[in-house]
C-alpha cells in the first residue's frame, strides 16, 4: 500500500546550520520537492548538555551526579559509558565499574515483559496485550510488577518499555513488544509503564529510538520518514516517556534518513535532547554503534554491549573484543577529537538518571550484592567470563524466586483484558451460562441463569496444546508448535509454567463432569473428524507468531504473511464442518487474515487473544466460560485484504514511510477502505450506551507555543586532560581476553597531529536557548497544559458487569498545507460498570493533543478552525460527536 501515497516531506534535504548552531528548516516547498528515498538527516552539534533543560524533579539528581562525576578520573568516566563486552558480565549489558569508589558495574537486562534469561520469574503478557486492555492503571501495575522482579534479581536498568516499533508494518516482527499501532496509545502505555517501573527504584529504558519497524535487514535498512510523521507519530510516545521521567533510551539498529540512528545528531542531539528535553542518557542497541567519535558527538552516551562488529569467537558478530568506546574513546579524548566536556556530559547524564530513578537507594539495600543470576547459564557455579570460559569459578546463580503475588495477579489480569471478542452470534459466549465476575471488583459475582455447561466439548487445533519441545524452547521462545504465549527474541523470558488452553478448558470440563474430545492436528487430520463430531461445541485454536531477527519456521522475525500458522484456516473450517457451534480462538502477535472463516455460519464466536504470557490458556478459558467479561479492544486494524497493510521491505535498503501520517486506522479512514475489524473494536457480553457529551474548553490554546523556558547555565568540571601515560594499562590488572577496558596500550596510540573530518559547521559551543518546541522534559511545557475537558455518560444496559473502553478521537481543522488524518485517538478510559449503572468518563485534553507539527516553523501549532470531538466504542463506532472552534 505504500506506493499509493503522496510522500510527506522528508526531514530535510537542504538543511543548514544557523550561526547559533541550530538546524534551519527547509521551506515547505523545498520539502515537498524532496523524496523520502533521498532523505538525509541534518547535522546538529553539539547536544544540549544534560541538566540545562529545566526539569525540577531532576535537579537533585543532577547535583548528586555532578558531585559524583567530579571525583572521577578520565578512565573511570569512560568506564561508566562503556560496556565491558558481550557475555563478559552476568547481565546482557554491563558497564565498567569504579572500584576506587566502590561503584559496581551497572547491570542492564531485558526484557520489557519480565527478567530475561533466568529462572523463577514471571512470564508476563506482552506489551501489545496490555495495549489491548486500554487500561492505564493496569499498564502501570504491570510496570510495577515487572520492575520489582528485575530489582530483586539485581538488575539496575531494565530494558523496556518498547514504544517502537509503532506497528506501522502489520507483520513487523517486534510490534508485539510495544503497545499498538497508534502513538497516543503507545504514549500512555509507555508513560504508565515507566512510572510503574521506576517507582520500584530501578531505571527503565525506552526503546527503540527510532524507525526500527521491521526485523528483516534491520542492521542495514534506512527508515526514511518525513518530519511530520517523525514528530506526530514515531517520536510522540517517546515524548510521553520523557515527560514521565524515563532515565534511559536505546537508539536503534537501523539508519534513519540515511544516517545510523545511533550517530544521528539530528535525532539524538536535536530531537531527543533539545526538542524533547531528554535529561537522561542514550545507550546503543547491542552492537548498533558504527563509529566512536561520530556517535559520541552525535549524542550516544553509552555503548552496549561493548565489542564491535565483526565475527567474534561465537560467530555472532557481537563481541570480538573491539569496541568503539572503551580504550578507543579514551584515545579520542586524549587526542582531543572528542572534547572532554562531551565525556563529562555522558557520565553526568548516566549518573543523573541513576540517582533520579533511585538505583542508588536499591543498591544501598542490596548491600553490595550484584545480580543474583547469570544470563548465560543456569548452572550455579561456573567461570566468571561466559564468553571465553575464562576467569575464576564463581557463584553465578542463586536461583532466587522473585515472583510476587502482585505478579501472579497482574499476569492473569493482563492476559484476560488483552482478549478481544470479535464475533458472538446470538450470545454463543459465554459457554455454560455466565458467572461473570465484575473485574476488580465491586459487585462481586453475579450469577445469572443461562445455558447449561456444554456436555461434550471438542478442543481442536495445534494452538490449544503444549509444544512438545517445551514452553521455554529456543532460547527466548524461538519455537512455535503449540499454544502461543508470546513472541520470540530478546523481548521474552523463561516462563515458570505455561497453562495452555487445553489444560484450562479440560480442567473446567472435568469439574463440571463434562466430556472432552481433543485433537491437535495441523496437516494430518487422521482421527480429527471423529474427535470433532458429536460435540455440543467445538473450540478450535489458531496462532500466528513473530519475533526478533532470528528465524522460526521460515519467518525471519517479521511474519512472511498474514496467514495463520500450521494450516489453522483449514483446521478451523474442518471443525466447523462438524459443529454448527464452532468457536475460533486466534492467538496472535498481530493482525491476521480471518477472511476464510469469519463469516462461516457455523462459526458462532471468535476470540482474538493477544500473547497472554504464563496464564494465556487460563485467561482464554476465563473468557470462554464467563468468569471474565471480555473488555479488550484491537490495538491495530484487521484488514479484509492483505494488500491494505504496509508491507515488510525485503528488497533494497530503503524503507520509505510513504504513508506518512496515514498509519493503521488513519489510512483506512482517509481512503475510505472498510477494514474487517477496525482499531479499537471489541465486543462485550454486556451492552453499553453513551450519552451526554460535554466539552469544556477552559484554556484556549494560542496558535503558537509560548517561548521555551530559558536553559540552565552550562556546567563545567574544569578538568584538564591527563597525561596519556596515566591511561596506560595498569600493571596490576590481569587482563581478561575480550574484556573492554578504558586503558591504552601505548602512548604512541595517541596522535594529535591528524585532523578529524568533522561535519560542516561542527561546533562545540553550547546553544544559548532551547529550540521553540523544547524547554522541558517531553517538549515545551506549554504542550503539557490541560486545555479542555470532555465528558460523557456511559451506562451498562446489559445483564453482565464488565469493563468498557471509552475512546475519544479528534478531527482537526483541515488545512491544505498541513493535512491531517480524518480522526486521531486522543483519549481512552477503561471503566468497570455493573448492570444498570452509569459512570461519567472524563478526558483531559492537553495542548499537544490539539497540535500538529509544522515543519516550516519547526514547532507545534494549534490550527485555527473547527475541532470535531468524537466519543465512542471504536475508531468506527463513535456514538457521540460535538465540536468547538478555535
Ligand atoms: C535488541 C534490544 C535488546 C538488546 C539486548 C537487541 O538485539 O534489539 O531490544 O534490549 O538486544 O538483548
């Protein structure tokens, strides 16, 4: 579908640097002539020093950080910024330590849904699942529960949440790690997750900045996107996370407009640190640096995992012992290619984030204990350096159980709320008469007499059953021949258990003295027909999976197509042949093609379950049998035609985001294409009515933002460069092979003679003021002011208590220079209501919610004209509408 669109302007072709060091935008005309395939990224130097952007709640952290960093030697500062090498420490990423001050290596660990590569941790449902819950409180609690486990295993920095991929490409391998194909949804979910996580006194890491929408060729591809799409879609959720205090960010593998994301000074120095006022630090994705000097100058503050490109002993290309930071950074500082104040800024940003997020408090409680696990083995003892098998034999794993009651509760609840009821003819569901519990919980159980529990149930399809190779096959769940609980890759954990749909349904059937027939066939249907016939109901399961970079059943991370795996369409149709009461349950990481069976008259109900974690099957059974009234909503659109989706780029190295602002439902609305199920869609066992929309525009925003607050003064440690001989390898160090040290081998390595090819207009002079869109964490503080309150009444008019998602969309005034999608999500709320009762739902709209990015002024603008406000049940079922004019 990409080729159908008018390209939105690329960032800039004719960029220049103004005398103040700022990026001067090209004119609209210049941009319109540009073509994404030729887009370039402007140079912006230097980045604003950390602590200069006003952020009251960072002030104390910056004071402490400066105090700490002022004591450090050059080598110690370099150590803070450098990973020690792949598999050279216990965590997936480990910085150098500072033994002189008793400062231990920082432990950085995946994943966004739990603690990766260890035992006795919770297998939480994925980001996309909590996205489908549309429940901000649950997003927050999930963050708390995940981070508490990280903290209790000894992690300092948990590598999540992911708000990129945005999910623009429906088959993108890692979209399930993030929260859904809409920036507003991603932004609320990202911010709530960050707040929850960091309340546990560890640091979160927002990733992947930016444009890493697909896995195929992710280390080569250039994501080419326009200035408006960058600001209004892809960077939007990162702004929310910055506003809520996220300590670190991870720059991504890909290029953006033909410059590597981790050495893209426009994206790091300018957008992230100036426009979005990010006070924390930027780490590279693992092996994502392509340079040392350029990356440091462009705004990368930490190299992960240390160890450059090239084939290491593992052949994994990650850790051959050469790093861009470590001793190479030391050399660049000594020969004055990288100014010392850049290193000071890198170290200060890292330490400010450390204090801001309370990692120091956690470390004090740990009493010097480091991580209690090793990512590389479950053996209790082994050699210290997993990569080389060298070093003393040490205790690697304490096997401590960090699962909490909260974790169990939240894992189950997210799985339940992440199930979307797509079809339910004549109240087929819930099975066996409802006993819906009002989730979280005011009215208790309300028993309603209904149909009786089915006497004979068919449980069919491979996706109902355990994978014969285990729930934790892979590693990182790189397998899929059974029930789907999550995608694969670094975003996954080792599950403590996995309850499959078969197990959960079978148990309920036994309790009710029902009879069960099952068959998990996929291609060979011997016996299937017998097991599928003479049942009161056939429940048939299908799945689609995806993951990170590596291959599973021919899918290189990204899905090859939108078809259900393991011949499930055929299995579903076969099951339907034998029962006029066939229920299809689809467990999938993203949109799939449902066309072959969705309208089949014998298929009376369809559930769409987003990856449900350890309780995936239990949650499905909860919904099937009415223990939980479904309240999930689709966090993406399901199309009728595969050609409606933005494809994965498999040829060439340019991924041109030609659809611009028209991603997901914005595209279907704009082109008047009817999807199968729209973004925000989902049924309930009850019925709900909206009424009484009111709008109070209490703070009418001006067209242009107020000027940004002035910047804090530039800080300096007044340090002079040490003599290179002080950086020579200390003799007492017993050097470990492939370990990344901050020391140099010989002073001859430090040559000051040659000139470094800095980009045109390179400057190290700190800017005098923030850019117009900047000045505070998350951008200009004006953007975060509440300007309007919208409210509506929601009444549960049905028989069942249950949750409902009220959604607010805005249609902006049309402006031919700044066209906007017909409507965009700008509010949602989840309410749980008993039958016959009403709730008032309230949405506070912020200045930014009414703003569009105007490339010609390089800032946000509130267009003059009429704003349509829609409130309703999905992006296409908007029961209430009103408007105001600005
Ligand atoms: C992934 C990151 C992850 C890192 C460390 C990379 O391949 O892209 O998301 O945090 O590995 O495992």
